[in-house]
C-alpha cells in the first residue's frame, strides 16, 4: 500500500516538473504601433478637427469611410520603406507618402516580433487639387501611439 502511494507521488512529481509554461501571448502585450496623424489649421497653426470622406491605403486592401476627429491612427507597411494613403476631403483627393525605416523587435516565442518605425524626413504629399497645404514631422519615432507623429496642415 505504501509502495502504491510512493509510485503515485513519484508520478505526480514527474508530471509537475515536466510541465512547461504556456505559450500564450498575454493580452495587453506590446504590439506594432500605428502612426498618429494630427490635423491643424494652416493659418492659425492650432489643432483642427476634420471630417474625411475616406482613406484608402495604396497597396493595402483597406478603405475607411466617414472619419471624424482631431487625429488618425493608421498602420504602416512593415515589409516596405514607404506607406501611402489617399485621403479624401470635400471630394478632393490628396496622397500622403510616409517614408519610414522599420525596426523589428523580438518579444518572445509566443508573441513573436513587433515592428517599430522611424519616419524619414522625405515624407511628402502628392497634390491633385491640394486640400493639404503642408505635412510636418512632429515626432519621428513610432514606438507607441501616445504622441502625434505627423501633422497635416489644411
């Protein structure tokens, strides 16, 4: 009888020592940050709310419609050195080309990699009719979404 309990205890110890930590990426872990784009009045240089009709990512299968607010958070293409968006405002289209450097960071086996970005100074706009007057880089490092990275003056 004692030998039987001894075997069960031995088996229990082997099972406990043989277990590994679960490979689950915990919710709230770091993830790839999006670029934050703010809008300001071209003349007064103060923050200004905008109502965009749509945003289309060039090379992305995405169209976002009916955007209102003071800022946007948009993903950048991690496998490229530029990301382009067409912004439609009052039936006028302008293209914003964001040139960036991608920095991959390994988190762990369960979460994999995230990408951080550095916005390059040659970020530009392609004007069709020109509702965007100017683009300025406010913060070139995209390691979180708390700070505005680019300002669109209109």
